[in-house]
């Protein structure tokens, strides 16, 4: 299988950009600028791979490496946790391509390889992923919104209640500010920490522990690094009720769009429908940019999150994240987290 393909690491940027320009389904997370952002935030270095098949087809796997204690081995990921969607980029991807990429990765000297592919490519990856002692398959669930057609068609896909909530929000929400310079990020981050504390209370998680975990996932410096590297490709929006921030979101724009962050102050967002008008504004933004899809991110097992997205016409997409491990990192990590949650009485919502 590998005799039919040449592999170059790191992927040359000119080839990567050519492949990106010819893939209508490319995610903004799969760009060189996004990978550079991950590396600039600290802790990772580029390990992207270019695959050139004998028939001329070319594909890129955006990949970063976190070194091991001695600088050797380490973890490869596409991408690290809380860094979006990776996987293979390129027009014409099929099961032969994904199987070839997996065969190549299994030969790489790394303690762990973590791949979270585009959910819409799930049927192309699943047949090649055979769970075993060294390969873990993690069930995921995301939502994707079709943006083809005009905005009237987008409105028609929504539920009656969502259209009604948009009308209500237009009367109750004072304004929605949009920015791609990073100016609104501190405001978004305050809303994010407010949301974290609300989730912690619902789950009976100690507040300080919840805040610490949230800052490990996202700190303000990380978001500001994103804004600095992505420029107009990263848009922050904040909805205000009076002068009070009620809801915020962050959308990445490329061939497709990806909502990567959202936060609300439920005390004002619930009655004002701020989250609804903000989602509609993000849809309009992505449509105006020429995106044919808006990825709405992970939904997990949350009924409330899924219902909110599906009322906008989004489709639930089950898919698989997989991890190739020389040691059982995933099993041990799960056991430790479960033990801590039981000890603290945390209930996942």
C-alpha cells in the first residue's frame, strides 16, 4: 500500500495551499495558518505530512508533535484537545486514502497518535479503524448546517420556534458587535468563565476546579494568539442587552465555516434570546463569506445542545476519533478522571 505513495514531512506550504484551494469541503482548521497558531501558542511543533499518490492525487494531514521527556517519540495529533478538527485534507479523498494514511501513521515513531477527522468523512475512516490494544476508537457526535442556497432557504430550514425567537431577539437585544482584531476577546472570555461556573454548579463540581480546568483548555492568551495569526478568518461576535454582554461566539471562516466557541450569561441571554440571534448572525456571516457549510461543533450526548442546533436545521453527524497508542493512555486517563469525579461527586450533564 505504501509503495504507491510518497510522504513528505513537513508538508511544503505551496503544495498545502494548492490542495486547500481545490478542496471545497476544507475546514478553516485545516489551513497552515491554524497549524501555525497551535505551534505559536506553545508546546507543539509542526509535523504535517504530504501524501502524493502515483496517480497524481495529493493530500495533506495537518499534524503537530508534542515532544516526549527526552525530546524523542512524543505525541502526534491532528489536533490536540480543544484545538479543532484535523484529519486529511484534499479533493477526492476515499477509503484507499484514509487506509494509506493510517498505515503510514502506524509506522511513525511516536508514543501516541491522535486523529480527529472531519465528521463528514466518517464513512471513509470507520472501515480502516479496527479497535485493538493499540488503537482506540472514540465515538463523537457533531452537527453540521447546510448553507447552500440563499438566506431565505436557510430560514426555511429552521423550526417555527427558532424563527419566532429571532424576531423576539431583534426587539430585546440592543446590538451585536462583530470584530476580527481580538478586541472583543476579553469580553468573550468573561462570559466563558461565567458559563463555566454555571456548568460547575449544575454538575456539583468545585468552582475553583472547574475554572482551573477551563483555563487549561482555553486561556485568554490562547484566544489572542488565534486572533493574531488568523486575522479576518476569525470573527468574534457579542450580543448586548443594554450595555451588558449577554452571549458571544467565535467563528472561523474558510472554504467552510466552523463555530468553535460560544458562551452566555444565562440571566440575560435566556429571556432575550441572545444566543439565537447570535447564531443567526453567524449563519449570515458564513453565508456572506461564500461558505457552503457551517460546522457547529461537538454536541456529545447533550439533548439541549443538540436541540438548539437542530432547530436551526443542522444535521447530527456521528463520527469516530481514533488514537494509536503504544501504551494504554486513553484507558488509564479515563479511569483516573472517573475516579476523581466519583470522589468529588461530579455528575456529567
